C-alpha cells in the first residue's frame, strides 16, 4: 500500500459478531498461534450469523504479498508483541444477512504546516520506524 511506503498511518476498522470476536481473541492469545499468519480457514469455525456485534480499530503497519500486519491497542502481551497478521482483509470479515461486513481502511495524514513546532519535532523523530521496529521484535 502506497500509504505505508509514504510512512502514513492506516487506521483499519472492523465489525465482528461476539462469537467471531471471542474466537479471534482466543486464537491470538494462545502462545502457539500468536506469530503465524491467521488464514480464512482458521477463522471459518468462528463464522456465525450476527448477534450483537463489536467494533474495533487497529493500525495497519505492514503489507506484503502474503499478509497484512496490524498493531492493536491492547499492549505487548497480546498477540505477537501487540500485533497480529492475517492472510488478507477477508479474514477480518464475517457474513452478515446483507453480505460480508466491511473492513475499512483510512489513510491518516496531515500537512506539515498544520503541525505545531512540538508536533513537527515529534514527527522528525520517526515514530513510525520506532513502532515498526517494536512490532517486529
């Protein structure tokens, strides 16, 4: 994705049924499954018609030909140092009565002239590289 190559944040929002959400969370908390790429087949047993659903947002930090990697907000003890990888965006979808629930990507950016001096200094410190390095540890 071009946004990642330009060092911009990509906010990603998803909606899960409670069953999908709980299964996804359990899967990524188990030590044996925190590091591998999560596939559609692995998530298929958690697919179910919607009940009450749950919304969540994560940040896309890496995109390669075989996976998407996201940074979660639940701390380093969750997933793989706070991150998780999926085969593609469809792993994060579940079937609703109206079709698959959408996974949405938002390109987050700003103009340098809109930043305060303190924000410009923080941006110059390359926080994206720090986050990427932390996620890969």
